[in-house]
């Protein structure tokens, strides 16, 4: 993959919990909803919120948040189902394999791992399929290799 970036790492567990709670309450500032925040919230939901069925609820949670900060969820912007579900699969895989136990340590290790890369879904999808309207609107199976898990 070609995308190089240095992720913003988290210092404290509370930062990640605040992002997750802000997502749920639609109280997170729009500019705080970064790639790192997406992955931190996903890991937090999967590991600390067993009351939330991530597979059932993630689309609605993110769509509602996007709308609460003035965003739209349409054919060109906002929630992207296939990218989100690819990362949910990746975060689950990461959680099964990591030795880290603290929330911030796990999220930081995720962000520094292959799964945390911005281009990680392109290991499974061609660019054309992943950035298509059908893949944005609903989950589309990868066309290169199956997702993990």
C-alpha cells in the first residue's frame, strides 16, 4: 500500500471513551471525528460496550452523528458501509491477536498496525469497487480477497 501517515496517538483511556460517548450522544465536535477517532470508537464499542450490537447499530450511529454535525449521508459523502464494516472486521481481528490490555495502549497499537492504516481496506477491495456508490450505501463483499474473520 502507498499511503504513509503518522497517526495521532492517544495518551489516556478517557480520551477514547469521550470520543465513543460523544459519538453515541452526537456531542463530538465534527473536527474530532478523525480516522483515529473512528478506529478508537470502534475498538471501544467492541471491547467496552457489550450492550451495543456493533454489527446491527454501527451504520445508524455514524449516520446520526454525521447528520448532527451538519453532514450528509448520500452517494458522495458521509457514512460508507463497506469501509466501516471492513474496519469492524479488522478491529475484531486485532482484538483477538493483541497482547495490549489498556484501552489507550490497544487503540495506539491498532493505529500503528496494518489494520490501522487508512488504505487497509484496499487489501481486500479494488479502488473502483470500494469507492463505488453501492459499496458506500450497503456492504459489498470484497473483490480481491475475503475480509478476515
